[in-house]
C-alpha cells in the first residue's frame, strides 16, 4: 500500500507541474498577443 501511495503522490506532483507549465505558457501567449 505504501508503494501505491508513493506512486500516487509522484503522479499528482507531476500533474501539478504540467498544469503550472501550461498556465505559464498560456500567460506568456496572452502577454505576447497583448503587445
């Protein structure tokens, strides 16, 4: 069970990183189009 929990936590961290990266890219795109 502990291993499953660890895998799940790692998955959530990875997903959070991807979401954050996506938001940065979106914000960057909006900033460029606003110029």
